C-alpha cells in the first residue's frame, strides 16, 4: 500500500488526498444547481484554485464569485463555476486541482 499523499492549500491541510476529494465533493453536492457558493466555502475554493495549472486563464480579470452548475462536457454532472468581474463565466474542476503535481 502506498504512502498517503497530503494536500495543503492556504486555508487547510488534508492528511490524505481522499480527504480533500471528500471535502470538495461534499461542497459541490451541498449546493443546488445555479447557486452561489458561500463566502466561507469560496475561501477554500480560491485556495484550491491556486493549484490549477490554468489558474490565470480561469481567473481572467478577477473573480466576482463561485457557483455550482451543470458541467458543460459531462451531462448529468455538476462542477464549480467562476463568475468573473466582467460577468463572464468559466467552469473548472476541483479534481484537476487535486491531481498529483510535481510541486506536491
């Protein structure tokens, strides 16, 4: 059995990658579709987004808020969305941010 992979973000540390997955999956499923994420949860999402290799593209001109909505490429699935300060929207995957990175 392999060693547990710790995940650290600015707001918290997870002892195992599975704990981080459970946390963000639970958050994603806690909100009805087309709903804004709370300011408290947004802090964790902002910290997690720092791990995204396309962070600059995702953030664009700045983040107004996060929300939960349907995943564009996966019917029946949901994902987090960023609404930028200019009103544009873009989806992003929390799973992508939790994948093993060279800087872990």
